[in-house]
């Protein structure tokens, strides 16, 4: 009987953005998804803000939190957001890490934190927190490929209209794929 190895997998979620590109005064991941909703306020309470609110961050983390193959989630946030998010993150079982100036600095700080403070996992997923529509199926496929090959990035069929610069016609999408930035790479 063949026994397969059980891999430990941690996730680093880079969420230290400032919201500049969306014109927000705060990190876009802290924006309320239900802001213009007709939802009944008594329907439930959100853990982060104490009202019936779901932020982009909460929505994006849910798939990772519910995935049985994920051991720990390291949430990398700005110094400004660290104090705001700390009580909520602890209640959610997330490990908060203060980010750096650039995304790569933030990811590096999280990897250093993992290396210095925790039992090392077999794999680490690096996820862009702004990519909130990551599915369990995508995580499963990435983990499978990583176990098989040592690293992986998501490649997804293109559904957008594609044009070649300088030509006045659409490019056929057949065979075209999009290299997604859910994770820069798996380690």
C-alpha cells in the first residue's frame, strides 16, 4: 500500500496596500462590500467592524480559512492597519505581520517571520490580497502541481477581448492563457 506524504501549507496574504488606485482614503481591502446593500442590519454581525459588514479582506480570506489543506495564514498589512486589524486577526486565527514599503518587501518580511518563529511548512502560497475571487478549486490545482513539480503559478484561459497593438482587429483567444498573480510563486 502506497502512503502519500501529508504536506503542510501556509499562506502569505499581501494586504498592505493603500487604496490609491481606487481613490480610497484607506486600504481598499477594508472597504465594505455591503455599503449600498439592502441587507437587514439584524441579520448578523461582522467580526471586524461590529456591524453587518463584510470587507473585501474578509471575503478574500474566507476560501483560505475554509480550505482543509491550509495550516496557517500570515496576513501582511501596513503599519497603519496593523493596530486596527490586530484584535480581529487574533480572533480569526490569523498571524499578522507588518509589511514593507513594496509588496516584495512585505512578502519577504512574512517569509522571515515564518522562518524565525514557526515550524517550517512544506509549501508556502504567496497570495495578492486584492485578488479576492480565488476559489478552492484553484487552490487545490495549485497545490497538486506544486507537490508534483516543486512550484506553480495559476494559468487561466483568457476570456477578455485581446488586440494586437497596431492592428485593427481582434486576436483569436485560442491557446492564449493569462498568468495570474494570485501567487507570484509557490515555495
